[in-house]
């Protein structure tokens, strides 16, 4: 902890450059940067594909067809993108304030648990009451799961990277625990809850498809976060906090309340993403439903240069990528875990570009 | 009594991969780079070690492959954070995702699309002559497999490297104040890169310990957060190898206890027991709280101008 103007400041020790570029770079540069990072990732990823004895061009073509080849493929990908966009916007808001919340997976998991519990406990409510109730429950659960590391940081100085990572494991194991206990379907042979009643399922947007209304919530979240970040005092406070914690202190901004609020916001968004996943896709709680989502959200936030509006295309990109990769695995036998390679390399490229073109920080 | 001895021996064994990874993490962090990527380095080490041992039937080659796998990922992290000044923590996270994808992809890709069933005989325990006959202590400490001895024997050399040698002094100088280190003639960027890569070798061996000595196979994401526990151990031990070793033993004991309780048939679900190491790590971190003095320049990138 360092002290500024008589107050102790929770020190953020992350590299300066990422946040400066995000605040200052022109929008064209940011777009160019993201596109280049994606292209570089595809180029790098051709190496392991060739190593495994497949033709990268064939694999990528199958991926593209799998992502856009049919209406079903597109709606599948849109559904995939929904939780990434929701959780990604939350991560972007945190990163803006230089808070590294990488606990999306745990927050999504507890969001899914609580919304499932609400739906299975009150199956007789009509759907216009039950669904909002379940989503609010999911948001609260996610907020609590993100609030815990915030409090640990503010009260005890535990860095949020470690605490959110640990809580990911606890959150996902909690799903198994409740399914193993009271919420599991008896005799299912797999850790899953009973099927939700019709009233607890998200309405379908396009008839004859699987596209559920969660994508609308994701859109609302993107637009509201854009508004909050750029046009409200709270958004201003969190941007100041991200630029310089000493400036924030001198401006009389309460660091701890800003820190806590943005963590709660981000957790709530991730929680809603978890609720949407169980209510829109699986219609039940199943073990491992949140697997990898939290890290995808970080990739989405970075590729979107921490800009809420840009999270939308970035989230869609990863959603389509994942949907396409599943088809690629089916059709040409290239394992779908390739997605994580593309994702990791994209992230590293974005981070390198941001670090490299960012202003040199004096150490 | 037998139960307790077995429990303690298991704690030492479970602490081994944590210890190797944590020692690697100390090298990286003392020179000023957060070691969030050690989870991925362990996974790369586990993967490379198992694939090499499985294909060549040569354990030594497997160990070399593990060290190389960890170092390979570490050199990506080193290039990104030291040369390109990428954010250290998020780069660490990204490289963890990369290693998860790469290992899971290649373990299928190398063997024609299907992950083979790789069953390797786990390394046997070696009894140290004389010492292993000490009551209790002998059974706990001196009837362990080879890599466990190696890990614990590394603690003192790493301590001396950091505290008593010119290299260690330079590393710590770069971690505390890279500008000053630069002024007296060392190159912080190169020192940091070397430290991260050396850390990757150790973390890769940690993965090898897990894969070749404990389980005898590779599965997707098999490190399962051990790298993060090792990070917690580094903080608990305040970047000092001897104390970090105690931290690792603490977390090892917690895991061993959780594993054993499953065997005792207590009415605690396996999920709760699996949570134990993470919850305990969090509790310990909350317990030590503030006043942990980390290397002063950790997380900050360095440029010459």
C-alpha cells in the first residue's frame, strides 16, 4: 500500500501501457490492432495444425463453414456469444479501472446455481415473473462472488488476481456439490438438475431455431455499459481510477467504493451470463457448464480493447470461432481445443501490441 | 500412527510439484515479473514429459522435454512482457489458455486425432540408506521418489543463488529497481527474460513430477490450479525459498488431508474436499493480509529510455 494525500491507496501494479493505449489510441488504430492480432493468431496457429499432419487451409475452411454455413450454425454461434459478451463487458469495465477480475468462471457458475435454484423452487410462477426473478438472483449471486475478492483486496490487501482465480475453482466445484446434493436429478447418472419447467426457459427469438432472447440482454448490457462508462459520474470515476490512482485520490474519488462497485457490476453481468446459459441452452444446471467462459470473457474484453461497444463484435468473433471449431472437429478431425490456442495467441498479440505502442512507463 | 505417517509422506509428495513451480515462480518474481504463467508452464512440462517418455521409453529424455516445454512457454511470456512490455498478469493468463489449448490439441493431433491411452509406470520410491530407517522421519522424508528429493534439494541452492551470488543480486536489483540496475551496467530486459525462462524450466519439471511421478499419464488441464496454489505459496513465503517450501508443505498437507478424508468415508462430499486447497489458500492469504513486501518493481515494465 502506498499513501497519497494522507490516504492509503490500494496499489495497482499492473503495467501502465495497456490502459493508456486503451484510453488514448484512436479508434481506427484500435481496430487495426485487433484485426492484426487475429490474423497473427491464425497464422501462428497454422503451425500446430501442420504439426498434427493436417492442412491449415482445410481446417480453417471447415471452421468458416461451420460458423456461417447454415441458419442453425449462425444461431448456435449467436447463443455461444451471448455469455461471452455479457461477461466480457464486465471484465472490460474492471480492466478500465485497472482491476484484474479474472473470476468470470466462478461468477458465471454461481449465477447458474442460483437461477436454477429459483426456477426449480418456484416452478409454478408464470414465466414473466420467474425469468426476471431468476436473472436477478443470478446477478446477485455473481455480484457476491465478485464482491468477496473486492473485500479481500480492500480489507486485507489480497490481490484480486489470486483470489478470483481461487474462487473460480470453488465456484465450479460448488456446482458439482449442489448437483450432488439437493439439486441433482435422482438417478440421472450424470451430475445434472431436473429439466426446468417451460416457465423457466428463455423465450425463443426466431421460431424454428434455438436462438434465445439472451442475446438481447447482451445488447442491452453493451449499450448500458457504454453509456455508464462515458456519460456518467461513475464511469468517469472508474476511468480516472484506471488512469492514475493518485489523481483519483486528489480528485476526491473514493477508491474503495469505486473498486467495490465495478467489481459488483462485473460480477452481476457474469452472473446473468450464467443464468442465461442454464435458462436458454441447457434448460437445467449441469456440471461444467461454465467451463472456460471466464477466460473467454477476458479474451473478448482485450480484443474489444476494453471498449463496451467493441465488445459486441469481439464477443461475436469468439462465439463464431468456437461454434466453427466444433464443426471443424466433426468434419475434418482437427481437435476443437484449437480455439484456445487461437484465443491465447490473439490475447498475447493484443497485449504485446498495446505494450509496445504504449507510452514507455518509467520504472 | 501409521495413518499419520502416511498422511505426512503424502503431504511431502503432493507438495513437490508445488515446490518446483514455486521455486520457478520465485526466480521470475524476484526479477520483477509476476509468474501467473507457471500454471501453463507446468502443463506444458507435464505434456512434453509424458509424450516424450511415451514415445522414446526414456525417462531422462522425458525430463528434458518437460524442462524444455516449460521453458518454451516461458520464453513466449518473457518476450511478451520484457521485450514488448505486455501486461504481466494478463499475459500470464493468456499463456495459460494457450498451453491448455496447445497441449490438448497436440495430444490428439500427434496421435491421429484421438488421445492415446498413455500409461507410464509412476516413478518408484527410493529409500535412502540409513536415513530411511529413522523412525517416523525416515518414513516421511526418506522413502520418496527421485523427483521429490530433487525438488527439496533445490531449495537451498535457489536460496543461495538469490542471496549469496552476484547473479542473485543482479536479479533482485532488477526486481527492486531496474533503472538502478541498468545504471550499474546490467540489462534488466535480458535479466528478466533469463529469470522467467529459468523459472519455466523449474515449473516444467514440476509438471513432469505431477505427470511422470504421481499419475503416470497426461490428461487435459491436469495441473488443475496447482500453479496458482504455488503462487499463493510464494506470497505466503514472502519470496524466500525456505519459507515458500513451508508454504508448499502446508498446502500439500491440506490436499493430502482432503484426499485421505475421502478414503476414511467421512460424510463430506468429494466436491467440498476438492475445494479445500483453494479455500485454505485464500484463508491463509487473508490471514497474512497487508504488509507483504513484494519486489518493488514487480509488474512494471522497463525501458531503456
